[in-house]
């Protein structure tokens, strides 16, 4: 039994699982190209302040879930592993003067994020997101473009039943009055609130709207709705986002209680779910507009919008729907030999074939031909290339492991034949 295990909330993604992940990354990269999102990479850790200011000091992510890195000296900087991509990307936008680039600057990032949350199904301490951001466009058309892009991703990834919930959470002009009204509403029912929600009422009353506590959920049926309290500009923006979604034929459901757990959002907010699975930890992805974030991180006021899709949850959902996941491809051929000790020969033939672009393994174990052939068949290789005495005059035996036939052939004819067979699948 091994003594060491991967830390709780993390896991090893073993070779057999990787093709499914690679497929998702390929779909994400392909769509990023098609929609004009250019790839960026930011450090896996940043000054903790980037997240504290960006995501917000009284969010779960900052209060409970930041992996802070202990400074190495007393006056050292305090860093944190990135819990999400947006704050770091906007930090990079400001740092590199991207406001002087043609706007909007459309960026995408594919990589791991870290949140110190209680692990459970679909909730990990290290998880992967595909994040896209369009910075420098106030919308509303780009909002619809991004919402549609997310849906397109799920469809191409193989999930058919994903729907999007949309909302507008107003802006610093109209939201404060709404929050006052909401606080007053909850205060009238304070006695029925559980202790955690009572605390939230003081720090961030909006969070009560997506509370999973049954008592609060029941109360929320009568809570004032932000969609009825938007200022004219926000209401018009939201109506236009919806009109653009309609123009694209994108079905969407308005959910007035959708507020998202990060402070930087203004106006458009959205989340993706599998139909009928809007429970806790089930969001496949989410995003929204953050028109104040660039300024908050030291840049000029610049609007922005983006989303992050949780790839771990997509892999889980695909497995659950029984979708056929991509699998590892075996080599087209394995080079084996009658003389167990002639490993240099086998290695040389395999190296030459690989130089032709073929996926070929050499059996480098010093073992009998029968064992080498067994291993090749078990691996699922289509052919075994058997080296024997005839190699001296440039010939090999080619055994079709699937058709159980064997023929002698000129070694120079191998690449063309194997390439053809590789392309046949
Ligand atoms: P978020 O809603 O915190 O948004 O995360 C987006 C998605 O990441 C979630 O819907 C979920 O699928 C996945 N996710 C989050 N936490 C975990 C976890 N512990 N385990 C597995 N999956 C998880 C953001 O991160 C924003 N930065 C999105 C954004 C981009 N907004 C604007 N631009």
C-alpha cells in the first residue's frame, strides 16, 4: 500500500482519462480561435491582494477558500494560488498597457485553479477552467456572443442538455438602493434566519438570494427582485442582451435570483446548468460583466465580460450521460524480434518509422518473441513488425494482429503501408 496520497480535494488524472480532457481542451482552443480569443497564461499565484480586491473581501472565495502562500521573510509579499482567472487576466491587461491595443482585447486561459473548499462530488481543491474575457467592450452584443460561445462549447464537447440562466444585477448606480431594500426585507424576517445567513446579511446581503438553506429559499420567493429595480440604463442593456440572444436563436431563462459569488460583477450575469440540475455545486460554468474591475486593479475605467467553464464538471457530466469519451490510441505497430537480445535492431527500425511520422513502439525487453507478440496484441497494436534473419537483405515479417495474417515485405515499403493503415483508423 502506498504511504503517500494526492492531497485531499486533488486527484491524479491518469493516462486513460487524459484523452477526454485533451478533447475538451481541443474544443476550447478551436472555439477560441474561431471567436477571436487569444491565449494568455498568467502565473498560478499572484499577490493575494489581486484576488482580495478583485474578487472581493467578503466573498467565500477570499474569506474561506484562498490558498495563501506563507511569505518566506517577515517583509515578504503575501501571495495566493489563483482561485479563478479573471482577476489575474485583468491585472495583466493593466500591467501590459493593453488599453492601447485595439479594443476589445479578447483573451482566453485554460488551466488549473485552486480553492480551499470542502471537497465533494464535482468540487475539488484543484480544478480546471476554460476562461474567456472580452475587455474593452460595454456590450450588449458581446454579452450575447459570449453566452452563445459557452453553449456552443458544451454542445461540441458532447453535452446536449445544457441551458443558460441569465440575469442583470445592475450597477453601482442602481444596486445600492436595491440592496438596502433587500436588507430591509431580510431584517423583517431576521428571527427565522440561520446564524450564517444572519452574518451574511451584515456583510453581503445579495448572497442570501442564492442561499441553499431551505428556510431562506422559502423566504426568497417573496424577496424583492433586482430585475424590477434596475435603473433605465441597466434595464435597457439587459433588454438588448436578451434581444441579441433571441436574434441568435439562443434559448435562455431569466433567473432574478442569480447573483454569482464574486463581487466584481455588474449588469449581465449568467450560469450554465444541465437541465433540471440547478442544485448546489452543479453549475457547469458561469460568468458576467465586470465594468468596474479594471479600475479597481489600477487601470483606466474599462468595461469587460467573460466566463469560466469548469472542465472537471464537464468530464463528470459526460461520463454520467454515458457519452462516448475519446480513448487512448494504441500504436499502429510494435517492432518485435526473433532474437531477444537484438534490441538495437528493434530500436533502430522503430526510430526510422517514427521519423516518418508513424506511432510505433519498439519492444525493448529482452524476452522471447512469443511474449513480445503477446504484449503487442494486448496493447491493441494493429501490426507487429517481426525482425529475423531476412533483415540482412532488407525484409521483415509483417503480422496483422487483428486479421491474424502474416507476410514478408521489403522494409522500404513499410512506411507507406503503415501510413495508409493509420489513416484508415
Ligand atoms: P465561478 O462561478 O467561481 O466563476 O467558477 C466558474 C466555474 O468553475 C463553476 O461554474 C464551476 O463549473 C467551476 N468550479 C468552481 N469551483 C470549482 C471547484 N471547487 N471544483 C470544480 N469546479 C469548480 C469564476 O471563476 C469567474 N472567474 C468566471 C468569470 C470569468 N467571470 C467573468 N469572467
